[in-house]
C-alpha cells in the first residue's frame, strides 16, 4: 500500500465502546492513525479541527445520528471532501439509498470482518489520495497554461502545440496525432462549409480557429496521473472515471485563460473542444451527456476526427486498422456516436483523410 495511504488518519464514530475497540484494533494494527468518538457532534468538531482522511460512522446514535453527521460534514467546506463510510447492523436498501443520498461513499455491515474493513478502507483511501494528486496536477496545469497563453501569435500557437504534445506522448501517442487531427479537422470543416446543412455556421474564421485549437482537445491529460494514464492493463471503473475528467480539466484551465482574454475566439473554441470531444450524438458520451445539436459543432467534428485517427493508428495496446476498416466503423456509428451530417461530409473526402494519414504517419 502507498505509504501516504498507509499512514492515513481514520476517524471512527460509534456509541458502542466494543465496536470502537474492535475497529481500533483492526485499523491501528495495520498502520492507520485512529481517532475514536462516541458522539456525532464531538466527531464533527474534531473532523473540522484535525481533517481525517476517512471517517467510519455508525448510523444509529443518540442526538446526532450518522446521517445527520454526514450532512453536517458535507455542508462544511473544511470537511466536505472527506469520504465517509457508514457502519450499520441494518442491511436494507432504504438505509443504503439514504446513506448514499446524504453523501456516504460505502457501507460496512456489522458484525465486522477484518479483511472486509481493511479492503474497503484501503480502497477509499486510495481513491481519495488519487483525487488529491489530481488536484495538485490541475493546479500546476493552470499555472502552465496561464504562463504560455497570453496573446494570439504564431509563436504562441507553436507553444500550445508543444504543450498539447506533452499530453499525447504520455499516453502512448505522438505529436503526429496532434498534427493530423489539426489538418483533418480543417479538411472536414472545409467540406462542411462547401456542401452541408451547416454551411451557414462555418466561415473562414471558424475553420482557422478550429485548426489552431484542435491541438488543445486533449490538453487536460496533463492533469491525469501517470499511474492511470500509462497503465498497461485494463482500467478499473474508478480509474476510467478519472481518465474521463481530462475533458473537464482541460476546459477549466482554458476557461481561466479565456476569462482574461474574453475576445479570444481561438481559446474559446479550445474550451469547447476540450470539454465536448467525447460527447456522442445519442447522448451517451461524457462529461455532460449532451445529445444532437446541443453538442458544439466543433466538438462534433473533433469527435469523428479523433476516433478516425485513434482507430487507424498503431498504439502500444493495439495494431492500426486499415483505412477501409476505419471508415466502416465510423459508418456503423453514424447517428449514435457521430452526427450523421458530419459522417456524410467525411465520406465525401475519406480518400483525402487516407492521404493525410499516410503523409503524416508516425515514425516506425
């Protein structure tokens, strides 16, 4: 177990001394710093003062029960992020639903089994530790973006491309991905401008901003820990949830820049691309579950381009698909993942996509 997790402070709240003693033995015997309280009100005051890393709380307690304690913790900015696991001899769905609704993260049912207690405590402490690491990454990302993006100049566009390349190379892709997606976005936007129902929405400025902002779509990956981004095996559900946060990390960082330069259309489009390029036409994407035309047009274009390049490129975990296989995959996902209008425009120029892919391939 990670040292910082192993030495974590765990608070136990239970009005039954025997339960406190048993949990203290289990946790302290495995290296955790344990704080024990028999009253909810005293536990809340101690949580505000000492900031434990995790709280285990009984539900049925006099004066302030576990549900009320959880509500109080979540309403205070000093304790709102502390995960709380409920302890209860009751094992009915209604109590569990109520516990989750007030902010609890898990349940441990009495009588306690040491292995279960340690497994659940370890899991939630690890997740909490990853969230804290992610926050630290985010703060550094904001500083980096603020430092680099000050005006719209060619030199700045080059700098942005370099920053974006850092996020790509960390997860097994290369700077060529950034170069290709920028070119492919421009070509697809030009075709949509030339002959599609979206012609009136796409002017030359839109195309220029899109091609310049395309490298920003995955900039939020800089804020994802290497242990998750570069994991060779299958991600857990919790790890995939963190991966998905790169859309919000990137958008949030760029929004801060845009707030200082509100007239900057390039950065504004970068915000939209970073947040929306994993949305799906049928509403099953992330982070906002947008559907249809509620997804920004630039995000719908990038969604197709990003998938085309991902499928047709070799990665450490897969071989490249042929251009024909990639086209068939995009056709299958028309109307579900992709905007059908954009798919039709892509089919008009799919040979150009193949040529761009060949001319800008990754070095072997």
